[in-house]
């Protein structure tokens, strides 16, 4: 693991890279820290009035494709919250556009893919991601975020894991049951593996390009893989997730995150990840035992707790810290993204509680 990846020639950087001694990077390496580092998934989102004001002027995809503005949204959020890392402002799904998916973020509906893959034969129209050129706005966003951020804080790049991306390609949007996805997986395993392999290679190149552009760490989101049982995860997903993460993991810490199914934790760790992201459906102490104490862990407060009162937020935050038991290698986060209806003061209370 190399916490200071090769500098990209175009990126303005501090030679020493003070971020490599940050609480966050030390926690990734399971070194002892003075206090637990904290950031939140969807920390720049609709719960923030400043974000809603930007979105009143600019559509979501347009925001993602305007690197200076996307970086500004995240940098202002990091300042406002006082968190210990900046994730780039982007989304899981833009990588699918150059692969042939017709993506739209329709107002109030979330993502829609107008040409979903439903049959084995449809897999042929998912292109190999042979060039990253059309995603240059993402790498420009990494550069702009790195250039604007205090050099004591790391920038987190990210991508969707192959299963979660395949789920969107096949369903054409979010789903509760992921039945079209499972149906293709069980009916046409060879087409499934073909699609997963194409996605895994695309994700691998995409993560490495984010490191080249100046990110210090990357997170892989397998947000919906919890709908699978462990045997199916091993058979249909694990080799692809491993391939997607391997090249980035050779250079920088990788956070491997999934939700919904604690029974998958040992297999997620087997697939890879310097840090394993866990949700609230299992105690942090129990999760860490299942993963193994040779890995760092990220999590795991239920984001719904932030809809309660401030005393509850503080108490439940301290409970998560207590479950981590002061072991080195804990990054505080929610178990999933901040809900849009969350009061900002509760987010600030959580961060203050972690900082003690
Ligand atoms: O603050 C951050 O964490 C950085 C930015 C970020 C966004 N999406 C911005 C966003 C990150 C890291 C993501 C990842 C993402 N995108 C995931 C993985 C995290 C998770 O929740 O599991 C997923 C599944 C997506 C796909 C996605 N994007 C959905 C399902 C939706 C619609 C639902 C929703 O929350 O609106 C989005 C839209 C989206 N991505 C928004 C933001 C701020 C809201 C769009 C808006 O402004 O209207």
C-alpha cells in the first residue's frame, strides 16, 4: 500500500503530501490516532440548504459534469461540517454512459436508464470502456477538489462495484428486489459473467485514473449486493469485485462498502479492501470480528438516527465509538448515505460527538 500515489503532472500538489499523516490515512493503515476520523456518505446532499440552492440553478448531471462547481460544492461542505475527508462530488452511474447506457436523472425519480439490459443478447450492446476520455470531467473534479482542499485532508475517489452497476444496467433504475438482475444471473450465467467482467475492468481503470488525478483513497460502493446470499455472492460477484479493486489496492487504500446483509462481511473482506464499510444491521464489534481485526472498518450509525433528537444522536454516536473499543483502524461514518430530510444540526452534533 502506498499512501502517496504517483503525482499526476497536471495536478498542483504539495511535495510532502501532508495528507499521508492525516487521521484518516493513519486509520486506513490501522495506526493509532488521537481521535477517530469522521466523514459521511452523501455529506454533500439535499439535507444541506446550500446544496439545494446550487441544485435550484443546475441539474444534477450538469453539476457532475462541471468540475469547478462540483469541487466547490464538496469543499464548502467539508468546511461547513469539519469532516476529515472530501469524497469527490459525482455519482456511481456516469461511468455507464460511455459504455452505451442512456442515463438520465429525472427530477424526483432518481436515476433512469432508458435502454436496460434484460436478455443475454443485450449484453453485447454494453461496450467495453476502451477510453476514459469522455469521463475527463470526473478526473478534473478530482484535481479541482485536491487543489482546493487543505493538504492535511485526503480526497476520496469512488466507483460503483460491478454488481451494483450491473443492477442499474439491468433494472434501468433502482429496485427493491433486483429481480430482473437475479433473473439474468440465474438464467444466463455466461452472459452475466461477461457483463460483470466488462464492468469490473471498467471500474478498475476508472479507479486508477482517479488515483492518477490526485485522489489518496478510493471507495467502492456495492450498495445493493446485500440482496444476495453468501453462496451466490461467492459464485457470481466475488471474482469480479476482486478484479475491480486489485489495481487500485496495489497503490492506495480501498474502502469496500456494502449494505443490507452482514452475512456477506467475510466474503467482502475476501474480495478485497483495506477498509471494510459496514451498515447498522450488525454491531460494529461483531462486524469487526467477522471481518478480522487485520482490516480497518468504516461505519456504522443508522442514518435514520439523525432524524431523532440531538441527545439521541450524541448517545448513539458514542455507542458506535464504544463498540469500536479504541482499536486502531476505525473510520466513523453512517451505515449508508445521509437522508435528505435530516436536520443539519444533527449532522453537526454527530461530528462534534466523534471529535469529543
Ligand atoms: O456527498 C457525497 O457522498 C458525494 C457524492 C455522491 C452522490 N452519489 C451524489 C448524489 C456519491 C458518493 C454518490 C454515490 C451513489 N450514487 C450511490 C452509492 C451510495 C448509496 O447511496 O448507496 C448510489 C446508489 C448512487 C445512485 C444514485 N444517485 C441514486 C439511487 C440517486 C437517487 C436517489 C437520491 O438519493 O436522490 C442518486 C442521485 C444523487 N447522487 C444525489 C446526490 C447528491 C441527489 C440528486 C439531486 O441533487 O437531486
